[in-house]
């Protein structure tokens, strides 16, 4: 890659990143919303992908590592004294799964 291409690419990347940061800081919430949430840097994620978890997919007749790529949107519910964990997950094949566990 020539120096000129490298400089142009670097400049465009910096311009893009600065515009994204500015757009995020100038995004006021509507009057009905509550927010201002900030994720603490020192806290580990509540959930994380699990490469060992397998699910037999009856449609493709294959075993799918259904939560190997992403795990997000955690939640919990208490019913009959048991805690149920809810979250969404993605496999590398772009399969989206909704999980409910006890």
C-alpha cells in the first residue's frame, strides 16, 4: 500500500470515528424515556458466549452451537421460588435463539 493510500485511509477513518462519537454525545432522550445508563468498565459481562453449548436442530438435522458467537439482552424472572434467566444468542451460522433457563 502506498503512503498516499495509507494517509487517505487513516484520515477517513479518523473522520468517521469522530463523527460517530459526536453523534452519540448529541443524542438527547425523549421526555418519556429514562436513561443515561453507563456500563462500568470494571464489571465483567453478566452473560457471555458459550462455545460448548449444543442444540439439536430438527430442521437441519444437525447439532448447532447456538450460543457460540454472541449472547446479549439478559434478563431474569422469579417464579415459584426459582430464578429463570432469559437472553438472546447467535451462532456463527446466524441462527438467533431465545433462551429460558432455571
